[in-house]
């Protein structure tokens, strides 16, 4: 019996060390003698592990059991906090680099099911017609019901040229949909741009990664170097799931010369910061219209909120996703990591983004090709729909509500997916009512400005 208990004791020591390390990192002083409830809780946990290890009908992997227990504890806090095994920590590092092998989708866990937030531009997923809101039921025949998010990501990533079969449930479809996707190198190309009519520019930011700011500077430099001066800019953040905070701050700083860009407020003083804009040699005084929708999340909401509060840009589209929380990753022993929420984002005017999102100055639902094809953006997955989501500070609980049924035809969805995530095409942009509305606003601004100064 004593021999059998040794591995358990060793694991218990490791687990307690991890708990103590976590509490030190998060600034919480764990005093077992003073906090009887904490001590009792840990003792119960120890007793449960001991009983299961000695009496459960089948042999159990105690390390795996403890890992799942810690994972459940952390994930119960909010949908973005999680224990990261070594493989998951490595996958997360890949996400902010230049490329990886995979199918090209951004996913999350909603109410315990693997749900697509959005496909990534120019990937097998968008070409196959994968849509925001699709629920991934199986990956290569294996159910995703009990899968951790990182496990699902790992299964769908892999070497270029190898196929993966995913089965999807889509609201409005009678039967699950099967997609055989051939993995490709997914370049995380975050900036695409082109010139529109008469000196107006269009830039689409698909996510915020390590080279987003430098790529945006190059794009603007080329747009501004045209024969005619750049008279206005459309900055498209639709379906941008976010990314690196520092990139969102630097992108905002490119269009602001002073004032707060974003502030983060946590329980601890060191998790409360304010990020300021700096004066720049590049004076970009032209008007800007920013496009957002329900797929615009996190870093893209920071940019939209900063430019909106400083009256630097007009925000057009539909309400954004509402992810206004800040996560950090602390490395643990044996290659593990702990991703947990430390603060909330606030716009320059002090508005919380969390579970509320950015509200556009002008509400315009998306239409593409078919005049009746209006995108029901309110039915897109939002932060407030995620289980255990944080509330905006001081706000009452937002009750979960069921999405309305999407009765649009599959062919119309496919066309919109091809357009939204495919290569830029000037003719297709001219068929996008939100882009054209933004262009009309910029042109009108220029006309009124000319009337005011007496120029025509």
C-alpha cells in the first residue's frame, strides 16, 4: 500500500507546488492557517484523488485526472482562461507567428461545443464554405464533445497536403455537413489593401499579429504615394478576431497624436495600465470610416473604440463581438502554462467592451449581391453568448438567449464567405453595401469641406 501511495504523494507535492506558484504569481497570499476554507477545500480534493486512485473500477492516470481537475477549475472562471499543456502552449505561440500548417479557422468553445468564430482569409476553410457559427461535431471521425480547445486545434493543424475530415452542424441544415479539407500552409497575412475611386483607399485588417503594424505602414505608404493625395480611408475590421494587444495599440497610434488609446483595469495595481498615443511625423489628417460587425473582437474592438472616442473615425456596420478582457500566460513547470484573465479593456472614454462590444455610429447591416440577402448579424456568436463570460464591471448578469434561426440559402452563404475572406476584388467591393456606404460618406465629407472653403 505504501509503495502505491508514493506516486500519489509525489503528484500531490507537484500539484501543491503548482497551486502555490499560481497564487504567488497572481498576487494572492495563501495562508492555510488563516484560511480554513481553502485548506478544507484542498484536503477534500486530496481525499477524492486518493479514493479514486485506490478504489475506482478501472486504473486511472492520476496526473491526467489532476490536469483535468485544474482545467475544469480554471475554465469555470471564464471561457478564455485555461491550463495549457505543453502542446497547447506551443500551439498558442504559433498563432502569433508568420504561418502554420492547417485548415484556417478561428474557433472557440461555446457551451461545451466547438464553434467557429470565423475562417481565415485565403484558406481551405473559407474556400470550402465554413461559416461563423458552424459547430464542429467531429474531427477525423472523433467526437469533439469532450475535447479541449487546444486538442481540437492540434488535430486540425498538420503538414501541408494531408487531409482532415470535419463534420459540422449548421443551423438551418437538416443533416450534418462533411468537409474534407486538405491542409495548407496558412500564411497569417493580416493586411490587404487597394485604391478605390478618385483617391480613396481601402485597407482590410484580418487579425493582429507580430508584423501587422509594419505591414499597415507599408500599405498606407503606397496608398499615400499615389498621384492624387489620399482623400479618405476605409479601414475594414469585419470578422477580425483580434490578436496581439501591442499591435492594436500601435495601429491606433498611427492615426492618433495624443490621448489615451486603451486602458486595462484589473484587481491588482500592476494589472492596471493606460496606453497613450504619441505624436508622429506622418500626419494622417484624412477622414476614416471603420467597418465592424459581430466577428470583430478583442484587438479590433480596441482600435475601433479608440478611433471612435477620439472622433478620429466614424464607425459603420453592426455591433462588435464584445471580448473586452485581458489574458496573460504564466509558464509553469514541465512545460505547462496558465492562461488566465487579469483585467478588462476600457476605451478612452471609459467604456467597457466586455460583453457589450462597440456600437457603430451608423448601423448598416451587410448586403451582398442579392438585395434580400441581409446579414442577420445579431445572430452571430458574441462574447455574451459564451458560458461563464465575464460581465462589464458593474453590469448585471446578461442572460443567455438563443439565436434566431438562420434560413438563408447555402449558396448565398457560400458567396458571402468567398467574398469576405477571399482576395480583394474591386468589383466585389463595389457590390458591398457597407463599403459603398462608407465611400459615400467620405465623398460627402470632401464635398462639404470644399463647399466650406469655397473650392469646387
